């Protein structure tokens, strides 16, 4: 007898539970993908049976999930702010905390709609693409040192119909913009900020690219270099927004004050109340 939706969901939940706090939801999402249906269908038709092919495909996805592979890589997509992004193992999976950085940039650009905005270390393009979609008059640049990441970001720009309004550069931090003499109003940067010695202890490094995580000895190599470059390119009245690790608030605040002695510097918390964003407002 062919297994029902209820049967396979129950078995999958048990397999995934050791590695996920949302095993039931994960199982639903994977089965919806295999059957090409909305999740509600699984609840309405629990006695519907699976074909052998559907069962095989579902079991393969459950296997990957039970091995700890992030759901976003299995599905090839992840929601960020108000849209969906293609993700591959070449890019960091966009995190909800990063939406706070985006929101701070959106507030600024609403007040100066023709801003020039740069997303440094764009990865999937989540920040650059979402900002471009919300701010049609802004000039948006996105830089990454990884050609594979840039290819994903470009696909996301096209999928969100902003490909013509985001200029992509492969390069090191702000160098491509400095070379072209671009003056910037907003720098958004979620750069790698994990200390190299901490990487082996983190589960994320099993699947997410080291290039997106490794911030050098104290985690701040890239942030330090970016701040060194930023003063030359940031317009008066401009803004720098940096995502940081929860234990880096004081250190990055000090770096920011050294690089921008006249600026207003604030460390903003994330949803959990942890230091997450450093906001530098040029006078
Ligand atoms: C933490 S990920 C952030 C991705 C995306 N902005 C997000 O918030 O989801 C950091 C990104 O910085 C890129 N990166 C690392 N070193 C870089 C450098 N020197 N210059 C430009 N990009 C760099 C990585 O390839 C990676 O895509």
C-alpha cells in the first residue's frame, strides 16, 4: 500500500527532529515542494497517497535535512524582508537580523530619494535588491569579491526586476567605487565578522561559505579596512551601516569614532536585544 501524506510527514518529523526545532514545519515545507502544492493541501488531504517517485524524492530531501543541511539550500530559496531570494551554497543565507540594517537604510533614502547606495559584500544581493526595489530613484551599487556570489545576486536582481538599476562590481570592499570616483550617501555592509578561531566551532561553516564568515583574527579585519576606505567616499550627511557580532559593539564603535571623529555613532540592538548594527552618521 502506498504511504499517505500523514504517514510520510510523521516519519519525516521524527527523522528531522534531532537537528531542527521546527521539524514538523520543515517536513511540511519539503513535502509541499515535492508535491508542488501549498501547505494547506497537506492539512486538507492527509489521506492522499504518494507515488513511488514522490516518496523517493521526498525521502532524499528529508535525508539532506536530517544531515543538517539548511532548508534554504535544499529549497534553493529564502525569504528576506518582503521578497524571496535564490540562494546557493555560494552565498550566505540572508538572516532576519539583516532586515534591521535594510530598514535603517530605507529610512535614510526615503528622506533623500536620489541617494547613491552601496551594498558591500552583497552575497545573495538581499540588501541591494530589496533597497533598489523600494527606492526607484536611488543609484544602487553592489560589490562582492566572490564571482559565484555575484552571479547569484544578479539572478536575484533580474528576478526582482531591478537588474537595470543595480550596478555590480567584483572587487575588494569599496575599491571598485573609489577607482571610479563614486561618491556615496549610504554604505550598507554585512561583512564577514566571525573570528577565524571561532569558525571550526560553528555549525554554519559546514554549509555556508567561509568567505562570507571569516573576519580574521578578531573578526573585524574587513570592517576595519572598510572604515579605512569609507571616509574618502562618503558624502557629507552620509550614513554607514554595519552589521556586527553581538560581542563587537564596543570595539566597532571605537573603530567608527576613530575613522569618523565628527560623526554620530550608535550601536543598535537586534530583536533579541543584542548589539547588531553600528550606525555612523556623517555630519
Ligand atoms: C556575511 S556575507 C553577507 C551577504 C549579504 N550581504 C547578506 O547580508 O545576506 C558577506 C559577503 O561578503 C563577501 N566578501 C568577503 N570578503 C570581501 C571583500 N574583501 N570585498 C567584498 N566582498 C567580500 C563574501 O563573499 C560574502 O558574500
